[in-house]
């Protein structure tokens, strides 16, 4: 029997129980609205989940999304979430060979240490001074833009005035980010470290005229008004578990194993047809909030589908018995892996990898970056694993578009994984394979996901983690007041494909809930104020 049998009419039906859908449900339920969440899978969370992927091993990994930056503290406060993050002690480490010797760039550990690391790598003070000026500029942009994410969409001119820095506006909003990087930095490695934020989940060249790389860069440097990327305590599943608990406590009904099939609406009342193991049923609602991709939204409403999206990343989860030693013996592995560990991400390497992938070939030197969650938050490991020194690694590979996997997903994934780990091994004093833990069946604790795997598992269109190219955080044609509106007055998009979507932020969920409350309450305000 469906979980909500006997209550078929709701103020709002939320299609999809990912983190944004749960944010919307929690806000609406706390504001006194009746809410039903329909989730196709047997668990909530979508891509923001924690799982134990290795048989018989007590390691709970953030499986698809790893770090938190864009989640506003406002949402955590409004909803009273039992959720915390921890700051990483190191921002990044990038190994490289210079003049025949292993070295690298460690960013973090205090200003003096970072300055010395730049000087040691580049032979002078210029690159560090340029680094400071550049990130002072992005910091000003972050402080201007981030607070607007949970407000009605500003116009382009309004956002420009909020930033109040013409150089920053030109650099990030009008010219390809490659221009700024090449003008400001001389060292290839430093240039590459800066560029990576423009390429996470985005297949683009530094000089792409569409500026989609600029939009990606912007979202990676504005989080929290600082651009810091933090570790979720307890793993990403801790956030979605807290959201689900809050929504349920406020009265929302969350029905897992319920797949939405169709939305019929006249703009005032909507019917959502869904399927369970027992057959089909219909829920009636004043509003429907779709926490799925624009492609899925179009399929549900029968509208014309959007331009096909394509993801371009490899995701790899690992459990190690110990961190590997580095060829660069000046850096402790516990520091090097504490932040973002960049691999094959020099500026020219990134350009070459993009060109090769655009030509239909796997990059010869696949770029990627690694995060070690357990160094900052050991709670994701069982006590025995912690005592034994085990660590997790999650790898995010770049410039591997879905089209490359279409001929043979399994074979191409294995080939790419092998060459990606070879790039890491080139900077290690021991093979990574020697450090991999084994599961209860004796298999190495490593799993890889291609864009096609992400499409199959999570219905991410083309494996795109943002559902489609990211949008500028200001009004454009058809974006509406909150950036969640669709062609149907009472159907809203509250997933990553909304304007100001992408990443683990809860922002589209918040904004969709605000749009509903604003349309039904003569006193529109944050639902957190009513709770």
C-alpha cells in the first residue's frame, strides 16, 4: 500500500527526494503546507548520499558528491538541521617534476608557508603576489554574489552593482577565464591550479566563447562568501538524512519506491501519476516541485525536451590501508591529501586533455583531483579501521565526456581508470595498488563511475552532475522571479538544473519553496521565520 494512502490531495507534491527536494519539502511542511515527496529509489538523497560500497567493510563514503561550499548557513539555521562541516587544513597540493626532481605546490598551512611554497616552485615572489590579488578579487565577488542566491533573482545590472568592481565583472562575466589566467600568472602549474575550478563537471576549454567555464568557475569560488570547500561531518548522507528527518518531523510524507510517471496540470491544480510495486496511483496538488533534471521535467509534462546535456567526469571511490608515500619527501602525505590533490592539471596538460577528448580520444594524461575525507572527518570509518590507519580517497577526473564511453562503457572505464591511476603513481614513492584495502571477498576496495554509469544510476542526463550547463546567477530570458519557474504556472523546477542550481547547495529547493509560499501567502517571507 502506498505510504500516503488515504491522503491523496496535497498543497505540494515534490518529485524526487534528492537534497533539494528535501529542502523544499522541509520549508513547505514547516510553513504548514501538506507535502508529499515521491522518490523513485528506495532511499532519499539522490547524488548526496553516503554508502558502504565495499562488502564487509565499515567505511561509509560520500559516493557521488564529496564537499560542501554552496549550502547557505541560512538554510541550516532556518530548518534547524543537525549538520556540521569541518574546514580542511590544506587547500591543495599539486605535485610536479621540475629540473629532474620531484616537487610541488602546497597551498595552505598559513600564509608564510604558502608564500614559501610558491617561491620554492617558481623562484620568486611574483606568482604568490598575483595569486593573492586574484583571490582577493574573487573574494569580493563572492561576498557580493553569495547572499543573492536565496533572494529573488537580481537583474544583470543589479548584480553588477552588488559586486561593484568593474575589473572583476569583466574578468569573470565577460571575458574567457583563460584570458585572466594568462594575463595574471606565468607559471604553468599555478595557471592549471586556478583553471581547475572552471572545469569541475564542465567540458570546456579555457577560452571557450560560450563562457560556460566562467560560470563553473564562479560557482566554485563564491561558496559561503569565501569560496571555501568543507568536509561534511558524517559524510554527505548526514546532510540528506538530517533534511529527511526535518521534513518528516514537520509533517511531510516521504514515499520511497514511488516513481512519478506524468504531470497533468491546468496551471491551478496538478495531478501526478506515479507507480509503485502495487501499481499506479494519482496524487493531486496545488503545486508540483520537480527535483529532477530539465530533461526529466519535460518527459513528465510532455513538453519539448531541452538541448541534450553531457557530463565529462570520472568518479572513483577508494579505501586504503595507509596513505601512499610521495616522491616529494618535503611534504607529509597527511598534508598533501588533506586538501585537493591535483594530478596532471598543469595548464597545458588541461588544454591537451580537452583537445584530445574533443577529438574523440581518451586523454593520454587524464587530469584528476583527489580528496581524502577521512583525514578531516574520521567518523565515516569504523573504529577498527581508524585505529589501523585506514583512509578514504575519492577521485574526480576531468575532460572525459560521455561520448567517449558509448562504444563500450565497461572497457573504456577500465582503460581510463588505469591511465588515471598511472598519472597518480608517477608522483608516488610506492604504487597506489599496494595501499588499497580489500573487501570481505578479497577484492580491492575501488569503484569507478563513468558519466554513463551516473546517468543509469541517478538519471543525470548524459551523466552531467549539474543536469545542464550552469547559468549565470542573474535574470535572463524566461528565468522568472526565482529561477525555478517553468512553462506551467504551478510546476516548479527545484533541482540542479534550475538557475542557481548545481552542487550540493539546497538553493533551488529553498527558492522553489519561497516561490510557492509567495504565491499562496499574502505575507511572503522565509519559511524559517514561520517555523
